[in-house]
C-alpha cells in the first residue's frame, strides 16, 4: 500500500535516485531562483528581452528592494496582510478547537451531518462564490475593508480547521475525558484543562497552515478589496503594473519580500508543525 523505503531497493536504483534528486530539486527551484535574479535586475533588461543575462545597467543589488519600500505602498500592504492574517488565524483556530471538541467528543443525533456540512464546504469551488460573496460584502458595508476579508476567511477556513481538529481530538485517549468526568470536572474545564493542552501540536500545525493560506491568498484579495488602505501585499504587488509597462523587476522584489513572513513562520514553528501532523500516525 505504501512505497518501500529507498534503502530496500537495489544498488542501481539507489544510485539513480541520488543522482536524480539534485536535478529535480534544481528544476523545482528554478522559478524561485528566476524571481530572485529578476529582483536585482534593471527594468530595461525586460524591455530588451534580456531575461537571463546582465545588461548595460548591470545588477541593481538591493536598490530595487529599497525602492519597493520607499517608493511604493509596500509597507502599508505588508501591514494590511498582518492585520488580516493574524486575526483570521486566531479566529479560525479558536472556532475549530471548540467545534472539533464538540463533534469529536459528544455523541448526539446529527453529529455526522453537521460534520459533513463542515467538510462539504471545502469541496465548493471558490470561483462559484465570487459574485455572491462580492455582493454580500457590498450590502453589509464590508466591501474594500480589512474586516470583510477577515470575516470571510474565518468563515471559509473554519471548515478545514474543524476537519483537522475533530480528527485529532478523536485520536486522543477517551479515558482522560471519562476520568475527568468521574472526578466531577465540568465540560468547560475538561476542554480548557484536559483537551486543549493536548492539542498544542495540532494548534501549532494549523496556525502555520492557515497563516500560509491567508497570507498567500490572491484571489479574494483582488475580489474583495481595491484600495491601498485595505489590500494585502499579494494584491498590492500588482500596483507596480502601469498602463503601458509592467515593472517586473519591482514585482519580483516585492514577491520576495512578501514570501519572507510565511517562510520565517514555518521555520520557527517547524518542530511543532511536524509533530502536529504526525502525532497520531502511530496510535
């Protein structure tokens, strides 16, 4: 059912794997390396079709990055992304902890139906929701606001988070909850003092996933916002496109800057992220 470890294959297969792996890694990194290279080139290289060489203007070094911060609204876009992503992450994870506890611990009529409703929302193509969500936010006065994006992302991400948390809670030893009930501990205290501490690896993993999802979102950032006061960095990067010219070197520099926070968060939370994904693998 599962592929065999590479150590169990013959020597020629292992050697081929070791030779092929660096090549495939390089192919996978080519787009990122290209963006990093473009971010230190001049704009004339793109108009002249000199994508990989060094033109007459030479390399700009960190000049493009300095221009991104001083000559555009990039600081405001980055702050908007922080204001949108962090409350969304906290709200979605907090709601999913409570709904996951209710659906994973209690047995009641309609439990599976409610759970399937949360799961079914993840299979709805988000393009179908573009027009109704756009009209709904406009009617509620939330269009082109950071609050509108926050509320929508919380509602849309809670389904996936609930699926994640419910399955994690069901893998916990039920004897712990039953022992707490025998001791007369209330359900609220069971959730807060017994279940929630055991969910820390899952919470950390989910925080990394949701932070990355929301920070990198481009579709809804374009659909639900249009002004620099509310646009996150993914949508704000497109501001470098003029009517007759696209400044790809500035867009590349802005893309590298926008990618730093989720990458940094992943490496900071890497230990907890891997533990949260694999904790229930051997139960």
